[in-house]
């Protein structure tokens, strides 16, 4: 059975209690250092030693790696992670992995009204939606988001992203993107990739609603 790690970088315990979320706290100007290489969204399985044992891309292809690979953020063995894999394809058909960037897996949940005595507030701070697409293998809805960030002296300033179930009726489900700017300044752009497992969506069609700097963004998808 595959166990997905649903968070990357840092997630506050308060948030993880009521929503599967991923957070962005890296200061990144987005120069695109891997822009000349092949990049694929993929499920990456690691063994007990935390080295990659299998890479299945969203195209349904199994990448054969040229040499053993492990990445610092792969903290738990015998786990399947979601990643954006940058690689060079060699003449023998094997892939030389150059970088594996963690992708947040957002499982839809209802937003709880309270955590203990603390009221839970739905956060819809704006961001940019660059693209939304269904993976070729029909397992995920993938989203490329662009957030505004910057260096902050406050170590607790962390952006948080999640997905919230809004309503379901007549075979259609509405999901809301949760985004808490977390007190980070808005000086530079940083890109975040997230995936929503379609197996966790109850309806045959869904609409994802996002608050953006350009106004409301709605994307309707057929599974």
C-alpha cells in the first residue's frame, strides 16, 4: 500500500489538524535553474534506505534511473512521494536524475469549525494560478501556482496551502483552495506545484475555486 507524504517544507500543527496542507517558506526568486532539462510530475517510491526504487511519471512511464538517488526531504522510508523530477535521458534509455522537487499532495477535507477552543477561519489570501490540468494517467489534478514571497525576519512567517470541500450535489463537487499568506512579504514570485488525488474526489465532476490577485478563478474538471 502506498503512503503519501502530504506536506513539504513546514506545516504548522494547527493547520494540519483540520486540513491536509503544504506550506511554502523558501525564499526563491525563481530563476529556473533546471529549465533546460526534461521535467515530469511523478510518483516516487523509496525503499527502507530512503533511496528511490521506482519513478512512475504522470504519462504512465517507469523511469529507469542511471544511478541510485536519494533526496534530503525524503525523510521516511518505504513511502511514495509526489515530486517534480528533472532529468536527462541518456542514450541507453536510462534517466540521469538531476533534481527532485517535492510536490504537495492535497487531500480534500471539510474545514472544522474549531480546533480545541480556537476558532478556525477559512483563509483565501490571493495568489496566482498559472495552470491546472489532469494528469495523463487520470490520477491527479495538478496545479502550478505562483505565490508572492520575500525574506522575513519572522521565522514563523510561513505560507500554507490546502484544499477544502465546499459542497457536493447532483454528482458535482466544489473545492476551495485554502491559502494563508502567513505574514510573509509579497516582493518576489515563487512557484509551487500541488496535486489533488482524483480518487479522493467523490463526484464525477468538480470545480476548484481560487482567490487570485486577478480576481476569482474557477476551473471545472471532468474525472
